[in-house]
C-alpha cells in the first residue's frame, strides 16, 4: 500500500490562479488587436481563440500573425506577465497557506507559453508574495501535450494515494487528465472554458466546477482542512 499519508494538490496556472485573459488582452491591445470579451473568448476553439471572432478576426489577421508579429506579441506577453499580470482574488493567500500546511504536497503543472516561463512565473508570483521555489515540483508542459502523465508521475513520485490527490484546471482536458491519473478534479469556469461548454459538451459534473475564484478557493480550503473565512 502507500507509504505516504500526505495529500497532494496540483495547481494550474493560467486561467485558474492567474488572470490570463486580461494579460493576453492587454498584449493584443498594445499591438493594435482586439481579443474580444471573455464570454466569446471562452467559446472559441483552437486557433480562432486567439485570432478573435467574426468582429475581430480580419483586423487581427492582418496585424500580427506573421512570423515577426507572433515573435513581437510573445515578447510583449512575457513582459506583461512578469510586470503586470495578476492572480485572481484569494489565490495568493491560498497558495501560501497550502505551502505552509503540514502533510500537503503542492505542485504546479502549466502550459504557460511565455519566454522562459520559469522566470516569468517566478516574477509574477513573487509580486504577489508567493515563492514558487517552495513548490514540491513545477512542470512546464508543451502546448500540445496532455497533463495526465505529469499528474501521474507526481503522485507516484511521492507515493500518494489517488484518493488523497487533487488537480485543478480551467479546461475539459484538465478534468480528463485528473481522472486519468486517479485524482479528484477542481475545475473552474471563469478561465478558458465556460460553464455551458464544460457541462453540456463534455458532461463535467456541476458539483466539481467553481464559477468564481473565491468559490474555488473555499472549496480547496474545505477539502484540505485549511482555515476558511
């Protein structure tokens, strides 16, 4: 059986604890483009998520989606993440308390696409009083790669019972990855996918979806016996 009595929580970065939509929108605006509003952004898929909807697509396509334009946009996004991007309300305190709690392993698995993401996220979290060097692990996942193998590797590395393991995310793929690794999912609907898409298209149970950052925070605190209120 399992040697460890620890619990494990794997945190997702963009769209779950980091307000990625605002950061991306700011980067677009500085290059004369328009990302559109959050509601429509959450409904777009794949490439069109960033090219914009019918209203924004023509202008965005002609502006910055050549090779040089993408390079400049990524540089701007990296700078914004490092200097301006914010965590959602309640996230900094939650992560600090998780890191300080005995018997809880805390890691992060992210697809962050900025330059040198280990530097980028280090600076972003440091501005909010969180030292990500204190995490038990931090994995950077290629954009097209699934997270499930990273979840499983982390759980097995610390020999933790799947019933004592949790994973967070804001997309249906995060839910599938958590289930594949035998972990309980915390899914949010304020990030890259909305409530309707998560529940209707992918049949994710409403009971595991948090509609706001503060509800997500409180659910994690309750599950891991951290102080609430």
